[in-house]
C-alpha cells in the first residue's frame, strides 16, 4: 500500500509494464476535461512526427484569424520558413 500510494511509483510501474510511453502517461483516474472549444472553419495542418507542434498550433490559430478577418476561403502559412528562422535566431 505504501508503494502504491506514491504517484512516482505508479508512473514507474505503468512505464515498465506498457509497451508505449504514451500509455503510461494516460491518466485513468480522471477523464480529460477541456474548457475551451474552438470554432475551426478550415482544415488543420498536421505536423505528423516533425516535433514542431508548437509551430503548427500557433500558425493554425493565426491562419484561422487571418482567414476570418480577410474573408478568405483558404490560406497557407509556411512552417519551414518560421522553423528555419527560429533555428537561426537560436544559433546566434
């Protein structure tokens, strides 16, 4: 009981007993709750497995606002362009 009462031990047990770390991070005690719902009018661009979710999420939100403000049916923003300059600034 003492071992199971520590949340770190629960996480460690789940991690070593599952085949995927995403399964270990799943919270089974509380269902996910989202308080903000967004009205999305255009398809969302997908980062796939590039590891740049922060960039895609920000550009998706900016794209939605620009499409609404300028009454556009579609709009594409360049993730590689911003990613390049992000890396360039970090290297300075």
